[in-house]
């Protein structure tokens, strides 16, 4: 009896040691492409003045932070960011944005990523053509439920020298 109990315990121990948890496969190149798509959609949402698309791209929580080009442009929480976009969409028309010098980095576990790029931002305000040249745009994203969302951004204009 003792021998049968000992053998069954050894077998159970051996079987439990063989059980390995399935590890999620991370493909950093695929995740970089997914983040690149988020950045393209960000431009499309701005050009189309599409507030619902903005909502799909940003994390919908109070941890969101967006810093603009002015020192007073500090927007905390998704609702503040969404409100700022709504106001901008009411004032700006004929928006065209191009991006260059795009750098995207993905953490080895593929749950976070960050980016930098330079934007050329053109639009009309009333009858006046406006331009922001060489805006530096940086940010941080998280992968939530297999979907990349923007958590933090910063826009800065080049200094006049």
C-alpha cells in the first residue's frame, strides 16, 4: 500500500513538473507595424476631424497625458484630451499632416512602445493658411486587450534661433 501511494505521488509530481504554461509569443517587428498604423490613423483622424476615431486611438482613462507646444497646454485624462481635439476640429479646416523621421521602439515583452516623429502640420483657420513646420511629436503607447492605445504624447515646436 505504501509503495503504491509513493509511486502515485512520484507520478503526480513528475506530471505536474512537465506542465508548462503557454508563453505568449512576442513579435517586435509586427508590433512596430501595429504602432505605425496607430500613428497613421492619428493623422487621418486629425485630417478628417473625426473625434470618434480619436477615441479609438487613445486610452480611455484618467492616466492619459498630452503636452502641447505651449507650456499651458497640459491635458490630463482622456476627457480633457478629447475636449481639446473637439475644440481644434471646430477651428481648423483643410488639415493636411505629413510625418517623417519616424522612430518606433517596442519593449521586448511587447506590452509597451514609444515613438518620435517630425510633423508638418498645415491647415486653414478662417481664410488664412497656417503652418506648423518641424513639430516634434513623441509619445508612449500600451497594448491593452491586443490593441495599441496612446497613453502619453508631447508636441514641441522648434525654437526660433
